[in-house]
């Protein structure tokens, strides 16, 4: 049941608002406050889905209440109630974060529509938060080894900045998790996170994929198309396997880094972009530079912060945690009961040579959950996870 707080110092107006809302929907739970101080006290102690608040009040005016609510419980939508002379102030409150405003005396339809839209907005905010938590869980970094703890510490320090990050490490170690955590913990988290696998795109198409193209730029360019850099504007672009990028594309990425501008293929028009670049590779870029396959100036631009993700063989103490995480996740995905692993089974898995790293471990855990017993035993591991 939606809970609404009406903050209004004029008792008559307060009663009218409560009467209109209660008659419209008997499922609204309505509370009243005669001034801003009482209202703030109630907001601190209770959860509300919507606040209707007068602008001109003694003790604490509506603007002060709005500013306080945005600090205490920013997710609650606020609709301001304005008298005839408060219109400019009412408009300004929307710049401060108010959902909307209604004038005195309240128009019935305007009031009811505003309340319905504000409550819908609150529901949407809650859904987005739930969705964000799910996304965060998807890219959760599991482990408390020294190597992983150090990476988490670097992310906490670097994420709030716009510093460029180069992530290195063997295939299957979870470099993309580091990139996603950097984005989610950054000030750009509300913006897009665009992933580009440079190794999966043919070299003749990589520039069009990254920077877009104009109609007629090449044979199959039937219309103008925006690239990944434009799609990532205001957010983060993750260039995975950047060591596989062509030299000509590298030159354009370097320009984008230096000038925050790109040009679509076939165009000479500059497009300004505000993008944070996070790159990853499993190659030794210093050797690639020596072999003339990677630009040294681009390397130094990208590697402001260098994050080295260790192989699973170098963080074996994290294996029990990873097994528990994967088994719970796989059981949830498949709609089956979660399985435990015996201590001997876990110890045996800790001894394996994980050349495929975390990706390989996950596949093995899935196989053992499908084929193993109620509790995955050492024998199950020998039978179904032999290497």
C-alpha cells in the first residue's frame, strides 16, 4: 500500500489534499505533518512512497525540506505545493530534484495525475535498483587471496577517477569482471558500459565498429551508423583484447584519447565524446611494441593504471570460494538443488593445473553438479573432472 506524507501548515489545505487522495484511492496510506520540522522527523522514522510538501511554511520552508530529504532518503519523490506567488520557487525546486509541483487551490485531476506518476516513478527507481544489484552480482569478484584483495583495493581507489586502466592476464582469469567493477564503482555507473572484443571483429571492420561510418563510406554502408564510442558517451568503453587491434585503428583510438573527439569512417566531421577507456589484453604489449604490432604512445596512454589479474594456479586458496559461488549460481540457473562438495573433493580440485583458469573451473563445477552425487565426492572428481 503506497504511503504518502502531506506536509502543509494550513490545516484546511491539508484536509482537502487528504480527502481528495483518500476518496480517489482507499489503498493510499496517508499521514500528515503541520510543518517542515515535524515532516522531517516523520521521514527519518518512517518509509514513504511520496511526499507532498508546501513551499511557504514557518520554522522550515519547503525548499529546506526538499534539500534535507535529498540527503536523508533521495529515492522518495517530492511534489511541491505552491501558492500564487511561489511559482518561480516551485520551478526552482524541480532543479533541486522535486518531481513536480501543484498550485493552490489544488486542481483535482492535476493532483491525482501527478501523484500517480510520482508513485510510478518510485516503483521504477526500486526496479532499477534491484536490476543494478543483479548486474553487480553477475560481475562479482570472488576471492580473498592477497592478489584479489590488492585488485579490489586498486579498483576502490581508481574507479572514482577518470584514469585509464589497462588490465592484463591470461585468458579466462576474469579481466572483464575488473572492467565491470571499475565502471559500477565509478561516477559513470549511470552511463553505458559498452564492450568491444577487438579480436572478434575483422580488421577491415574494426574502425567502423568503433567510430561508426557515414552512408557510402564503403560498399555495404547503406546508411549512417554510430559506433561504439558514441554509444559509450557519458560512460565507459571496454576494449577487450586490444592487442589484436589494427595499427590504423590504434591511431584513431589514440586521437580519441588525446582530443576526446572521433570521426566516423568516410567523414571529416569531428564528434565530441566523453568516454572513459578501459582496455584488456592477454598479450605482452611491450613485446608487441618491439615487433612493431602495437603503438608505444597508445600503450603509455592506456596504461596509466596497470592491473594484473593472476592465473588461477597463483590463487589456489580462492578455489573453495569459487566452487561454492559457481555451484550456487549454476543450481539457480538450472532450477536444481544446490550441491555441496566434500573437503576431499575440494582439496583434489585445488591440486589441479588450471590452464583454462576460472572459465575452466566453472565448466568443471557445472559438470560435477550434473553428474556427481548429492554431495560431490573425491571419487566424482576423479571420474568426471579428470584432466
